[in-house]
């Protein structure tokens, strides 16, 4: 018998028992939509966490650190030049680190990082008003929230004010150097760091003649990062990438998704029992029919295929509707939550997308529903194929 | 009929267990049936005639002895080959009609062709042809339960003919019918035999039908107790008034034209290669081809 004819008969049978088919499919729909809802929530939260903690640019950045004083001596303009020659490297930018004190604020010792304003994006700094430094050597500073607090200032009114900083650093000749500079606050960092931090333009501190604190290397695409990282490490430097944190986040969510998926599996398992039950009852009802089919020339295989096709069709329908409904509930919830969040808090507190359905997951879930259902139909189908035609004919 | 028998049964016995009691359904039955014969197995219920029929159809294996259909031993066929045997060589008509209730008339008739992997278009054409022959064209989209018993049996006969089998096995086909419908069905069976020379085996306990038979096998307690040849088998036309035209109109030649191939009305020896021992292991595809040629 051709597959198309098997399907015709199978679908015909399902259509004739609409209520039962509907209920059985509903079981699969509940199972699949539960899995979809829970797992896409997991995926969505994972994306949300990654989005909120890092940005995509940050995923392209390798940080070259100095482990000790000896190593730090090698972090210099020559190395920067060398790093720039590595293929697929987009940006190489060094930074200084100084400790500082502020005139009029006894005991307040913020850390000052000097970075190149032209490569501001490499540092993934999110400022409250989106301001950056005016130019490469502007005597300006971007402070973080903690520093604003310790300065006893307000995050809005501090902008534009100047403070006298006393900078201390170590020169390339190991001598301690100091420098007094008045820096104007241009913006406040949107961070939660417990440390007191300020960022200033790199060139302001050129006279300090210090070793670099670190060098950040941005590669052209995320995929090239591991390769470039390897090259740098082969030069004898230790590196760190945000990818490490990312894989920790991903691992955590893989576990969470697994657990959420397992809850959904319970529902799908119940649905599979439902399919099994439906097919078994159907087998009993159609025993005589199977006898007739065999008597007029149907092969054992044909009979079992009809049953398998029915179970598989239930699975396919359940999978398709299940993913649609699971996705729909997620979307609805997302809209509601975002609406409530927009009413309740500031714009940056709106979570945005809470659910994420990777296409491969969507396809996978439908295939999975199909397989589970087909599996549930195996036993009834085998029984149909093994029925003795004569006994089946007598069966009423 | 000096040719090889279409059915040859050798020393056939069948025993089965009903609970703890062993029932001897058939005892050492040996007989030969020739192509184009109208055979009646006659006997009271429980005499073993239905068991014999189901064994010819390959629905159950013999306990001892053998059944050869054109020389091919059914015992040597596996379940797929038996299905093919029923699909291509045997047309079965049952007392209880055994139409599939969830399918309409055309679907029922064409179902054996679906098992033979013949395309839907050709199946339906063939089914509609047969519907015309059994005079049921206007009911083609009805469900079986919307038809009378006689009508259902005519559909069942159409179904049994759809794959153009060599042998028709009819087990009490009129048992559930009123006399008028019974006449219609018998007329159909007789004309099938007379006009298209198809081998018809009728199982009945109604002595009225003995007159149509070329030979009657009298059965009792699982044995053939008497074989009666009937040199002047009655054709239905002689009995019914309107039947003549109807019987005339019934010719499978009509179908053969539509199917654009020579109808195997009767199986001359030339057709034998299809069933020759060399072919039983033919693949599904070859099988299809053979069926399509049919």
C-alpha cells in the first residue's frame, strides 16, 4: 500500500472520531505547549541575562593582563603595534590604572582608568546620558555611581562639576610618580559596582610614563576570537575574555532549561499514554475491519502502518498546535509583563523579550512530538499486524 | 476440461482446539476444481465448508495435507505472499458482507487495489466500472450502512472482482438477504461464472442453489461425502424474466477495454507463468507490475 493511501485511511479514521481525536491531540498539545512555554522562557531569560550583563561588542574583546610586575613591563607601545599586526584584529587599545585622591575628600581613594576615547566602545561602559569624552586629551572624567555617592553628590547635578584629583602611578623606571589634574565630570556610569571608579582619557596621563594596566584587543567577528586569543597566549601573555563568563551563564541556563524541559516531559509522557490508550481502543473497535482488510488482500504491514500513521498524525498535529499555543502564551505573557513594567517603572527596567524560541528548537519539538506519538503507537500497530485474520473476521 | 486444476486439495485435514476439546473441522479432504467451474459446497452448518473456504483463501494453514492453487502450495507462502494471493487470485464474498463501515462505496470497492499500490485515479475508474456492472452506480458515495443488505452484498461482490481474481469464494452470500436480494446476488454470481468463465465456489446450505452448479460437493462432519456432477447447470436467465438482459449486460469484457489490456476472463495455460513457482519471491515492485497488467 502506498504511503499516501495509508495516510488517507489514517486521516479518514481520525476524522470519523473527531471528539476522541481532538482529546488525544489536546493531550499532546498540553504536553508540547508546556515544554515550549517553559523552555522558551528559559532561553528568553538566558538571552535577557546576557543582554543585560554584556553587549555583543564585549563578546569580541580579549583583555591582555599583566600577571606581575615583570610582565607589565612588556605591555607597551611596541606590543600594541605587534598585536595590531595579528590577522583579524580590529582594535588594540591600552589603558592605565592609577590610584587617586580628591582634594577636599579625605580618605576617598578612587581608582582611575585611563582609556582611549576613540575606543570607548571596547570597554562596554554604559553611561546614564550616553555622553563620552569631548576629545582624546580632554580633562574629563566619567564616574560611577558609587563614587558619586561617596562624593556626596547627586547623579544629575554632579555633571559639569570639576574635582581636583591627585594621581599616583608607577613609572616605567619603577619610580612613583604623581600628578595633579582637575577633571570635569561628563557623565555617570550606569553600574552597580561597589568600587569607586572613574574613567578618563588616556592622553591626559601621558606624562606619567607608566606601564599599561592592560591592553584590550577587539577582533573583527566573534568567531575569530578563539584563534586570536590563542596567538596572543602563544606570545606568552595571559588573557581573559567575557566568553568565560558567558559560558558560565550558558551552563547555568542549560541546567535550568533541562529542568524546565523535564517538567514539560511529564506532561508529554501523560499525553503519550493517552495516545497509547486511544490507539488500543481503536484497535479493539477495528479488529473486525482489520480482519476484512487482511481477507481482501491487505498485508500485515499495511494494517500496522495505518495505526502507526494515525499515532504519528496525532503527534504531528499535537506538536504543531502545541508549539503555536506555547509560543502564543509566551508572547501574551511578555506583552502583559512589559505593559505592567512600563507602567510601574522607568523605561530601562522593561525586560523586553522574555521568551525566545530558536527555530531549531521549534522544529525539534515538533519532531519530538512526532517521535513520541509514533512510539506510543508501535504496540497497537504491532498487534494489528499480528491479528489472526480469521479470528479478527469473527470478532464483533 | 483436460487441464491442470486451478485448485488441488490433497488429503487436507484441519484440527483446532475449542477450549480443551479438539475439533476435527476437516478430515482427509481431497478434491480438484477446474477453471471456469461453478462449484457448490453443500452441507449443514458446522460441516467444515467454511473452514475449507478460509483455507483456500489462505486465512488459516492446514493441519495436514496441502492446497495447491495452480500448482502453488499455499503452505510455502509467507504472510505477505498470502496477502498477495488473496489480493490477486481470490475474491471473497461473505455472508456478513464485511464492508468497511468507515469507507464509502467506492473506497470499499477500490480498497484491494489500494493494497496493490494502484493509483487513486485508476482505482476509482475501475471501481466505478464495477459499480455499473453490479447496477449500483448511483450509490457510489454512500456509506455501507445507508444501503440495504442486497445492495451491500452487490458492493461486496464488486469489491471481490476489483482485482480481477481467478477464483471467487462466496460463503453463504445470500444468508442475510431477503429472497429478492438473494436472487439478485445469485444472478450476479451465476452470470459471473457463465459470462466471464470465472471459477466460482459457493458455500451454501440452501438446496435451491444446487441447480446452478457444475459440480456439488456434499459435505458432512468435515468430509466430502458425495460429489455430484450436474451436466445441465441452470443459468439464471431461464428462471428470471428480466434477468436475461441484466446477465447479458454483465461482461467483464467491458472493463478490459477500459483497462486497455486483455482481460483474464479465463486463465489459459499461457497465463501460467505468472504463478509459476519461479515467481513467488518476486519483489513488491514486480508484484505491482503484475497486478497492473491484470
